[in-house]
C-alpha cells in the first residue's frame, strides 16, 4: 500500500488541533483563536521545539511567544494566577517544554493513521532567533490562547517546491 505524502500544512493543522486541546485541557483556557498562518518564522521569541521522527517524517514542532507570555503560559500550567510572582527561567523553560510535549502528543495521535512509526524527542527551550537553512521550510500559525499571542511552528525539510503563504 502506497503511503500518501504528508505536507507541512497537514502537520501545522494537526499542531493547531494539538494546541487547542492543550489550551483547554492542560492550561484551563477557554479556547484558541487563529490569527493567521504564514511561512515566516517569528523573530525575537522564546519557546520550545520537539523533534518528531518517523518513516516519512523528520521535523521540529514547537510553540513560541515573548518571554512574558512564556511566563504566563508556565503559570497557567502550574495552576497559578497571572499576577503571581515571576517564575524562575528554569521553571518557565520546563513548563513551555511540557506544553510543547502535550501538544506534540496530540499531534502524534492525530497523525498516527498516516505515519504510524513516530518517535518524539525531548523539548529544547530557546530564546532569540532561529535561522532556517535553504533545506528547511516553515509553517506558522499565530494563535491566541485566551488573550496570549503565541505561534505554533513546524520546521520540516524543504520539499523543493516553491510555496507562497499558507
């Protein structure tokens, strides 16, 4: 049986569903609003990425936001109030990595019929800018979790096709 190609947009769509479930179940938010999608990597952000590997797949999925928003996301995961004292950066990094991990777990479940042999890596937290190579492509969804602006990002090998905005 021939396998169907899974596009970067397919993965982004699954990641959006993953963050919707993560936002409502793990973070206690009322919902998610998609602001826009693009092929532009967000600049000057912090966040966490996790590798996803399988027979057809080798990519990174993640969530990015400002440092302040990452702190608020961490507080939500820990059941804290937004006006509670700032968390140590190590706790923020762990929490944002866990949010990415929950999201990618949902993605793995959603995409398991198309790609059954996926393995998930460990979260990697970053701050600043990530530079893609010409061999990579990106699909980004700017989403609002309650009132917090975040980006759901898929970095995948470039398919070699010219693509416009998603």
